[in-house]
C-alpha cells in the first residue's frame, strides 16, 4: 500500500518533467532553420550551399574542433545540408517549414513526431537505440570467421562499404537515413555491404582498426580505408569511387582506339568499349572493370567529345542509349553487343561472363588452363581441349591464323580451342609430344581427368600446316571423338604451366604501391590521432630498432667484430718476396685477417707488463730473413682464434732483441731442460719459429717449439713443443750426436714448416692444458733495445 501511494505521488512529477522536455524540444524544432545554420539565403544555388557546407563542416568537425558544442553543431550542419541539397526536401521546407513531406504547421499534433523522424532523435530519445534500427542491418551483419573466409577474398573482386555500430550508440541514429539511401544505390551497382556490431564482434572491430561508433570504412584488395567526411549519400558514393584503382578503364578516342583494340594479342584478353554521353566513367562500369580485370580490358568512349565522332560513325552507335561492344581477335567487327537505356549490373555481368575468353586464347598460366579446360566431372559434361602447339615467329603466323579460322567455325560447347608457344611452355609440350621427331605446329586433343594433371590425349596425325586437307582431317577426328570417347587412348601427367605474365609483376606492383602511398598520404591528412596510433607505433618501432642497432655497433668492442676475410693472393705475394730482404719498419705488413704488433722497448709495458688480467700475448719469434714467411704462416694458423678478446698477437725479432730471448730462457730452466734433460738451447741457439704465450699479470709463459713435419720418418718423437709438445731442434751440428735419433739439419728444415702444428698448440692453450713456465720477473726493458 505504501508503494502504491508513493507511485501515485511521483506520477505527476514525472508527467511534468516529460511535458517540460517536450516543450523544450518543440521550441528547439521551431528555432531550427537550415538556411541560418549554413549561413545562406533562400535563393542560394546548390554550388553556394555546397561551398558553405564544406567550410562549416571542416570548421566544426568533432575530430578537429574541441569545442563542447562541436558535435551538436556538426550534426545541425550535416542535417541542414541534407535538407537543402535534396530538391524535394528543400521545397517541402520552403512551403511548410518542416523537413518531411506531408508535415505542415496546420498539423501540430504530428509535427513534433515528423520533425524527430527526419532529424536525429526519433524514438531513441525515450527508448533504447536498438528499437531505432528500422533499416535491415541484420541482413548485412558480419562475423569474424565470415569476414576472414569470405569477405577478404571477395574484396579483390568488388569493394565493400562497412558500418561500425553498437546497440548503445545514440549518434548512430544520425547517419541512418544517409546510410540507407547509399546502401540502396551502391548495393544495386555491385558494392558489398557490411555492418559490424562492436559490442558483439570486438575481435572483428579490432581487426578493422575501428575503435569508436559510428564509423564507416571501405575494404578493397584486403586493405581497409576509413571514411572521414559527412555522412551523405553523395560523399559515400564518391568514397567508393575513390577506393577503385585509377587505371581500370582507359579513355578511348579516334586517335588511340586502334592501339587499344589491337592490344588483345599482348594482353591475351577480349576488349570492351562502352559508349555513353557522360564525361565521367559510370560507377557501374568501373565496378565491372574491377571485377573482371583479370579477364577483360575495358575502355570508355565519351560520346559528347568531338574526338570520338569517327568512332561512333564507324560502329553506328546510337547516341540515346549506352552501348557496350566486345571485341575479340577481329578488331573490325565486335563479337557481341548490348544496348540498354537503363544498364543493370546483372546484364553487364552476364554479357562479360559469356565473353571473358578469346576464341583461341593462349595458355599463359595454370589458372587460365584450369578454366578453359576444366577437369571432367560427369560423363555427360565432357570438355575437350583442342590445343595447337606452335611458335611465336612470323613463319608460324599463317598457320596460327588458319587454326583461328577453324575454331571460329566450330563453336560447339563441348570443344575449347587454345594454343601454346613451345618455347614458353617447354615442359608441357614435351609431355604431349613424346615423339622427338614431332615439330611444331602440332594439334593435340586432350581431356583432363583430375586436378593432379592427368590427361587423356591424342595428337592429330600429319601435323598442322593450315591447309584445307589439315582442316578436313582435324574435323574428321573431332567428329570421331564425339562418337567414341575411347579415341583418346594416350595418357600423361602434365606439369604446371609457367606464368608468362610474371615479368609484368614489377610494373603491377609499382602501380599498386603508388595507389597505396597516395591513399596513405590522404588518410594521414584526415585521420584522427587514435586511428593513426598503429601506423605511428610501427614507424617509431622501426626507428627505435634502427637507432638501437647503430648505438650497439658504436659502443661494441672492436676486438669482437668479425675480422675481414683474408685475400687469396696474400700468401703467394708473401712467399714471392726475397727471404734475404730486410724491412726497416718496426711494424709488419698490414694483414687483412689478424692484427700483429712488434714487441719492442716501446710496446713492452702495454703488451706484457701491464697486460690486463686473463689476457695473453702470443708472440712469434722470427728473423729478418724469415719475417715475411713466418708472419704469413702465423696469421693463418691463429686466424680461427681471433674471435677471442683475451688473445693479442705480436712478433719478436731475434736479430734485434736476442738478449731478451736469452734472458727469458735463463729465467725458466724447466723450459730449457724439460724432464731433466741436458740444456738444448744454449746461448746462440736458433729461436726462429718459437712461439711464446705470455701472461704478463701472472708472470708465466707457454712455449711452442718448431716441429719438422717433412718426409723424414726417423725424426725424433714429439714432446711438449708441437701439436703434442714436440721436442726442440737445435741448429748446432755439435749437439746432433747426442740425440738418440737423427734429425734433419736446419738447412733442410723449410721455414714455412716451422709452424705447421701451431694450430693444435693454440687449441691446447685455449683449453689450459699446456705446461706453464713461471718466472720471478720479466726481463728488463733494456734487453729489448735493439743492438747497436
């Protein structure tokens, strides 16, 4: 009872509030004047109205104007333009002051409702927006799976106009009238229509890049383009026209019509000419050109130009109705013609579909072959392909023309005629002409049995010279084939055809890239920041990656960089130098693959004493005579270890710094007399080819001694010096009798063999398995000083 009393008490207040809202809306409706909104007079022309609308729409667009009144003002401007640009609506407003036909001031009881029907509020002001969908949006509703499976592939044949909406979108009602009018017109022309509910298909909305409602976008060739203008029928139509590529239809006049029609040979397509009296190419014709661009070449003749008078007279064109002429191989006479005052999409589609192939097309790719010669499906639907294997030279032209004439006289549905150039489709011709003695031109009759390439075929005996006898023989065998299908008793598996138009891909790609860049620039000028975020994110990501790569390379350790490859001719050049020549320079010849410095009193501190912990300087000992050869060999052996940042490479010239080498050997007795043997390296010994691995921080070194790898099998077994630590050899003849096995004298030891096993020794050095010879202190730098 208490609830009932409360409801009765609150009912008058609710009714009063509703009446107040109604009074406000009626007052607003009475104050609305489209002429005042656009700032034009009642005598303004359509051009003046359009000019005023564009200026105001640009000024008050909500994406560009942050004024709180911008959205409402933009709605008024758009609605005013809809009223004044429509002749009937403008006349109705001038007579009655209202926007709907039949609504007058003498009918105030209906005036309010009609005003809101034609303006934006409708019933959605008092109800949920779902009830305002009087237009059949459900017919065009898209789902994500359907969009990916069907819509995207179909967008390569026709453009799509898609609206983004939702159940709670109050402003979606504003564009409903213009959307309805545009859809009714564009759908009849062949444009695909779609509606996406952003509340139900959030995944699809994200795929399209739509983040607000209402939005309208176009889809063509799998590419999405947003609509950024006022939603009126004329703008939506122009938006669809701008989506289409620019080079679909060629303008044809008396001067270029011969070149246009004769291009059927290079393009391998029929050509269509549309004669009409409008200067711009009709949208219906452009949509048909886009749908059949892979099959037919389209041209347009403006009958209002004086440059087309001879062309109209030649083909006796009626100037009172649009006319379409379709030409195939014969450019003097059209193969088919239609003429209709109200050209419809169905008529155009049927006309082009029935004539999308030449009488005798050339097989230029597998797709064309599959369509011309389809796979057999049922016994009563047999399709036989009569194929002429010929050449492209001028000597083949008369025979090819004779085959075309024969095909023109045989228009049975069961037969399809085609030809192929042997030099362009050699694998196909080899599979059909198994007899090596068969030379083009040859005629082959075939029937495809499955999609894997299996065919039944038979070559027409006698070849093809284009004579009357050849025509009679071919006709006889075709008649026999239709009576007895077993006439084709050879089988083969055909390879896939080469795409002869693949070379044109670059040109097509350049055209597509130009269209894409042009559209992108236009979109950038119109898009709001939210729609531009994916593109800006991509650009900044690429710049960040590029900048990061440059920074990493700039601050990376140069020693870790990849060493350039050694030149193949570097070693021969080094060996060609005279062994007796001397190099006054204190640095070795520059190597392309490893950096080697000389160990002198100047570099003593940096390369040895103050060497960083964990770093090792690998030093090769040489003389002036062996310098070039040993450095080249040394660089090759240690090249594979240059990636290590802890290894440095130097050389020591014992002709200049022998005192330092003698002092080092005296400080490490275990290196001189390993395993308790007698001294093998007295002062004056030959240190040429020795390699020292010096650890300056821990004051130890590892020693490599040259090992002979020649043909002497009785050479002394190896110890720690070589690959397995080979024993040292002395150049002194006095010590040779003390050795248990004879060794070749140093004169027979080739210089370039001294470092043969250095690579294996370096591996043991990296593993840490080489013996280490510790010393109390490094020899003083004065012993590095060159002798006077």
